[in-house]
């Protein structure tokens, strides 16, 4: 499936329900990750630092990155709720490991146990996705670790910044319209 098709199908399904979503970037979600957090998100630093080190991140390389905002999937402007659509490459064994480092009282807009189970189911495929692709801050073959870290960054920093918890929509089959349908009630409840 071409890049962006899953997100576009989700966006169309949401629009059909009267839900306006737009792409987003937030300056406090940037390439430096937890090394570039504003003081308002200080509570997220410790867990993210633990995740970063568990994933083999390079402190020096990560903290030297620019503060260019990371692009996100969607935001619902009336409520400020951000939504991420997660295709199969998000369900790695690395992502599964991140949840063990989340604070027990983390404010999440999705079921972390469901995500752990999806990681167990899809990690073979996901771990092989762009297996040899390098990632700044995570070195050669670090793309999966970087993605797991960036997903955790969004999960923990967005509510720390006083925003509604991030809604994650699993779409491991790449079908954005179906993913919207399966999560319709949860999405509508979160955006009302």
C-alpha cells in the first residue's frame, strides 16, 4: 500500500462522520525527543529517558539534533485531541518493551494491553520492516527502535503538556477506513 493511503482512508471515514481532522506538528514534540522538552513536560523526562536507554539510544547524538517538530498524523482542532494511526511497522518487539517503562498512572487514550498483544502478534513482521535502516540517535539498524521511542514520546508528552490523551488507532492491515469503523465509538466519545 502506498505511503499515506491508510491515513487518507481514515481521514475520509472521519469526514464522512462529520469529524474534522488536520495534520499536526507541535514544537514540543521535536527531533531531540525528551532532551528537547519544555519544563511543562518535565514529568515525562524520567520514563522517556529509561525507554531511550533501554532501546539503546545514543544520548550525545539525540541531544545534538535540531528542534525541528516531528510530524504527526491528525489533530481534532475543536478539542485539541491528537490521533495516530498505527500500521504494522509500529508493532515491534521494541515497542512492546516500551510499555513496561510507562508510569502506572500514565494518561493514555488507548488500551496499552491491546497494544502489547498486537506487538506479540505482529512483531515478526514489524521487526523485519526496514531492518537495516539507520536512525540518528539509534545507529545502524535503529529505525524500529527510533519509531518505538517516538511513539512513546507522543504517548507521554502530549498529556504532560495538558492536552487530551493521544488516541492510537491500530491498523496493522493498513485499512484506515476499517480501522475508523472498528474504533468509531471510542473516537466519537473522546472527541465529544
